C-alpha cells in the first residue's frame, strides 16, 4: 500500500543530502520525494511517498527523527488530506491528433501550455491516479517526454497526520508525567 | 571581545569541560593547534589519527565525558573514519574537529581537500561545516550538547582554515536552539502500566541489560528492579558491569559467546525486559526462533531501535534511569523459585564444562591468564581490549563487578582499538590500574601508539595474548571451513623486543607458573609494561552460537 509522509525540516544546506543518505543507508526504497519552501522561510517541507510492502513506515519515521534537522514527521495516509502531483507531458501532435489531445486535456481539466508544429505540452495537476489515467490515454498517441514533481500533500482543516514514533517529541509525546 | 575562530573554539571547548584533546597536526588545522597553547588543555600527539579517535573514545567510555579529537584535512580526517564509526556503533560521545581548506577553495579539489562532512554523514550523530568565525561558538555548543545527550554519539566539525584565522566578536551563549532535537525522558504512564502488568503475570522473566544501563547511569535502578521482581539479568558485552558479576541474579554475558545458561534462560523465558540494548545479531542469533514464548518490553532512548530487529509488545521510549525510576514504585515484589531453580541447574552444568575447572595440564591458556589477572587486580582494573578471542575471554573471565571498567569495541568490532583506547582510559582515570588485554593481531594494528604511551608516561599495562593466529577467524575456519586456515597464521614479532625498542620494560611468559609473577612485575614497575603470553595456538572460545543459528543451539566446550 502506498504511504505518504511529510517532514518539516530546517532549511539549511545539506539537509536533503542527509535525508537521501539516510534512505540509502537504511535501504529504504521510496517512490517519490518532493522538497520545497513553506510559509516559514527557515523551514522546508518534504513529501515522501513509499510502498509499505517495501518499508515499514514507522521505522522510516523513527529514523527521520534521528536527523537533528528534522523537526516534525506526519503520516497523512488514509487521513483527510489533499494530495497532488503535477506532470508536464510532451505529446506527439500532428494535426490529425491535436483535437483528440485537446479534448482529453479538457476532460481531465489539464492545460495545453505549449504548442509546437509537431508536439504539445500538456500540464496536469491532480492525484496520482488521475495523472496515471491521462498518461495511459495519451500513450497510444505518442508521449515524447514526461516530467513529474512527485506528490505533495496537506491535511485538510486543522487536523494533523499520524505521528507513529513514541518519544519523538521529547517527553513521550507530551502524554507523560 | 574580538577573537579568532580558532581561539573561540578553545574558549567554548574549555567551557564544555575539555582539558585533554587527542590529535595530529597538519596544514589545515594549524591555527587551532597554535591557539591551543594559550588554553589549559593538554594535547596528546598520537602516531596516527585512528589512534587519536580511539583514545578519545576510550577516554569517553571510562570518564563519561566527551572525548575530543583534532585532525587536519584530507588524509588526517579520513584516517579518523574507523574511529568515528567505532564510536557511532557503541554510542560513545566524541567531538572531532577536522581542519578544512579555505571555504572559497571547497569543491575545487585543493591540496588535502576531502569531502569530510560527506564521508562522515552516515557515521556521525551529526556533523557541521564551519565557513565563518561567527558560527564557531554556536556550533561547538550544539556539538557537545548533541554528542553527550540522548543516545550519545560522535559529532564532527569540519573547520575551514579561513574561519580559524578570521577575527570576530566572541559572544558565548549556553543556550542551544535545536527545534528537531528533543531526546525523550519519560515514557507515557499508560505504557508503564502495560509493562507492569506483563511483569506481574510473568513466571519466567529475564532482564537483558545493555550499554544503555551504563550510559544512563541506571546501575542502581537495575539492581532494585531485578531484586524486587527476582528477575535474573543477562548482559550484553557493553552492558557488563551494569550488575556486578558476583550478584546472585547475574547471568553474565548473553549471545554468541555468552554463558549457555544466559542463552537458555532467554530462550525459555516468558518475558524479556530489554533495557538499553538493541537486539544486535550477536546477541539474538536467529531472529525467527528468538525467545519464542516471551512477551517483550523494550526500554530504549532511540525510537528507531524499537521494532528494528525484534518486534516488542511494550516499547518504553525514554531515558532508562528515568523510566526505571518511574516504574519501580508501580511494581510489587515477586518470587520465581521454580524458574531460578531451572536456571541454577543450567548454571551447574556450565560450571562442570568450564575451562576454569580443568586441572593444570602445563599449557598456557588465555582464559587462565585473564582469570589470574582478575585475581592480581582484585577485579578493580580498567580493562581495554582489542577484538577477537582474547576480547571474548576477557568478557567471560574478567568478572566485571563495576561499570565503566570494560573498554571494548562491541558493535563495530574494530581490531586495533585496544592500545589507543587503553591510553585514553588512563587519561580519564590516572589513579586507577589500566590493563590492555590484546591479541597479537589486534595489537599490531595500532602498535605505533606504544610510543605515544611512552611520550605521555601513560601507566598502561599491556598483556598480549600471542597465539600466532588471527584466532577468532581461525576458530571459525576450524568449525565451519574444515580447518582450512586461509590467511590466519601470523608470524608475530618478538613483542618484548618491540617494547625494548620503546624503552618499555617487558616479560615473556610461556608457562602457567610464570603468569602471576609477570603480573606482579607489571604492577610494581611504574609506567607502561608489556607482557607477552605465548598461549595455546588452537584454543577456541566456548560456548559459541554459530552465526545465524538459534540462540540455544550452541557449540559447547567438550567435557574433559
């Protein structure tokens, strides 16, 4: 099953390397890793997608806490969260296929962001499933190039994701003496 | 107050309680060594940077303080790698300062430039690169805080030469701001209650005491817990001394070369209380058959150790001393008479097989020599070791009554750790007798530090158990490779002459009756002394759980 975690980390040089090195060192196989800025300039946010048949998510989370620069880790899998991926797909578009691509794009609420004589670039944002579906429909037409950001995720409302690691926030998650 | 980056480093280190540092100079660390002369710090010049790292580690293990290492950039820093990895595996607090080339040269493959923060990333608890003098004070404060708190470990500071020279305003602050670093202390009460319930129901409990007992200083709490619940205590190699070996509830060491009765007790237990240990493969054997009927409680400060090797019923994440202090008043007193009788039976059987019950056959056995050393030192010496057969015999036959007495590389199994770590331990406790029990293979790896011992007048007594073999590998070849002794026979030097070349008094011991006199000679001679024991060549360490076998599937010493 696919699991999505996000980690708040200090925005310092080398932090991405520490996380990547940890995954390599502990043999954690991940599907995607996205890093970006947040509302706070000194904090970055990483979204990590992994398959729980390959790795134990609790162990990944506990190891992330071993990194001094990791501030918080939350598991948003099966939680009320919004998860989005963005893809740019360059599709072969001779005049006879252009109409088909345009109509597929509009069904998926994707956008054509570039038109060249024999190709177009389709931009789509959405869940991974939605992007996969569009990719499958475009494939027979001819995908020349594709790039995806990897998933980003955010909890709805004020709720927090699940924190599996006992003791990771000091005195036993604040539920102690 | 304006100061150079190098001066600020010493200002801060002195405030952290540093009075000794182990190191080796070089181009990129020269300003740090130069500034050091103005501070009350003794510098120990080692003969190799690996020696410096092991000395600092030995110092840390024997003193409980943070060991400090200095090395230059490039090869100086890379020579530390084995020592840092050793400290990391055994959670030993250490701060390593490495020189680095000017910050504007970084990435350009300058002379003696190496990516030291990159290389040491997976073998340090944390590391830093300092490129400006105004970063120094905060980084040093954080480095010492991280090294010694929570689960301790080595921290490395890579210090660019321009930042060492640069002058800046020195502002010191005790405070550290590390929003992502909050070592746990207490375990939640609800979890403590679950643990107490399991203990109350148990009929065959065993405590597994690890290095965490010593690191957290929970020896007294361990003893109270064990006595109150009448639970026998098996120890890991690094946990030895957590409970006195002579205590009636002590089962001695567990694991691959642990006592057979300790392993039998674990396999037959219905409850394991694992305290500050990490279920290393050397203590569990085959995980699928490990303690099959036992519920498991795991008290551990590092959440990533919980469920890592063994899935447990109740994890108690927190500082061991604190967790036990919270838990003990919640417990009733228990008796486990039938269980203790069963263990006593296993124990009696083991004593019959013990090499200690052998009559004198005129041969010199390492185990006998170590027991004689225990007698000669009243069991009160600090004992450092290398890695191999002699290390296991030291663990088995130098019955550790007190904590912080055994200085040995457990997790990493680093040969060559012995001599430098013994010198480091002596700096921590100059008033105590410090012995190195080493093998001929391990000793030769860092033998150059003999000359450091002489230069420092280090009162370290060295007992080399020379069997002209890499004995532990030879033993595996004997058991598992049809006695094909590939690359294990070793022609050693005459160690007494090596000692002589250093001006170190030495004795050669070849017969059992010479052993005690040799120890007396060493004890009565001031300064370092070398004793070379020509021991039985093809003796094996028993019991032995073959790698990956079930914990109670042990190769036992043949009965004589």
